[in-house]
């Protein structure tokens, strides 16, 4: 039976053994089920994330993920992605999330530390771990090196905020990349050495496999993924609709997409285990 875990425990074991834990934003029953089934196929723990856009109520999401996770055979955690504020983090914790991310990365350094610290103190009192972000990860725009995470600041941020994991900006970007992704893995290694924390890569969709494997070797222990599999999912449904005899009912459309999308997700997950370890 799948065991509900703390995200930081999953990440620390990954760091120690040399793999990263896949983290997927899911939004309904089917996407969540596919992510768990893909994790079983790839033989990896998985972090299932709530993207705070209100598509599905957060309490419904928590119940669904925990129920599907318990039916799976993989260790898993339930994580709040990109919380804008303290209150949303507390709401997620009340719903049973095992980790939360506060994204205060757009604030000046000291305010980012202060806001993150506030969430850390409350969350730790309830056994929940916290991801912070330092540097700015853009969305579908040109990568700006001036906004990359700086190693020395990462060390101070880790010490002063008390976070358990840190999202970094090293050439990654949310959504669809508008230029060829080029991660600065040298910078990443320096951040990892200074911060001494599990590091998180947002915008992992469309990173070339070689760069992704190198990023894992240099300190990335959680990879946030959404765009890529959601576009593939859309394409599979479009193909099912375009067939000579498209299915009559919507569930048959979802069923047609199920296996190819699950395989697509599992293939990506395997890249995060660059040495092909037997993890579970
Ligand atoms: Zn993100």
C-alpha cells in the first residue's frame, strides 16, 4: 500500500541515493490516477501537487490524492505548489497536505525571508515541511540571468528562513520554453554546496534529457512538471476525437488517452533516476 510521507524525507533519500523525486501538478481524478500509475511503472516515489488556481477545491484534492495514493504501491506526498500567502499554506495544512511551498520570490530578499520564516514556524509546529523560492523563475519569456539564484544568498536564505527545500532559478522557466533551455549546472552545484538543502527545479517540462540528468547529479532533488504532460494529454484526446468514429461518451475519450499519457509520464520519471537505480 502506498505510504503518505513528508516531501522532505522523499527528497533527502533521493539526494543521498542519487535520484530526484518527480512532482506533478494534477487537477482531476484522471490526471492524478495517471501520475500514480506512471510512478508505479517507473518504480519511483512521487509528489502530487495542488496548483492553486481553484480548478478543484483544495480539500477535495487532498482527499482524492490521499485515497488514490493509498491504493497505489508507491511512497507519496501531497504538496501545495506556489502558495501566494501564509493563509493559503495554513488552509492546505488543515486539509492534510504534507508540504507547502510559499512563493515570495518576487519580494526583496529580506521580505522573502520574513514571509517564508513565518510559514516555516507554523508548518514545522505541525510536522509539515516547507519549500521556498529564491531567484525568479519566469513564465514563457526570455531567461534573465540577472534573476538567477545566487549561491551566497541561497546559504543565507536557508539559514535565516529555516526552509526544508529551495526552488532555484538557473535557466529554467515555467510553461512553454520560447528558447532552447540551457540550465547552468555549474551554478546549480555551487548553490547546492552553499545551501545544503534539497533543491527544486520548476519548469521541468521540455528540459532536454541530458541536461535534466546532469541537474539531478548536481543537486536537483524535486522536479516540478505540468505543461508537457498536459499538452500531450490534450493531443491524445484531440486524436481520439479526430478518428473516423470518435467515441460517443467523454469517458471513452479519457480512456483512449489513459495509456499513452501514463507511458509518457513514466518515461519522464525514469530520466530523474540517471543511474537506473532500483529505488523502491
Ligand atoms: Zn513553479
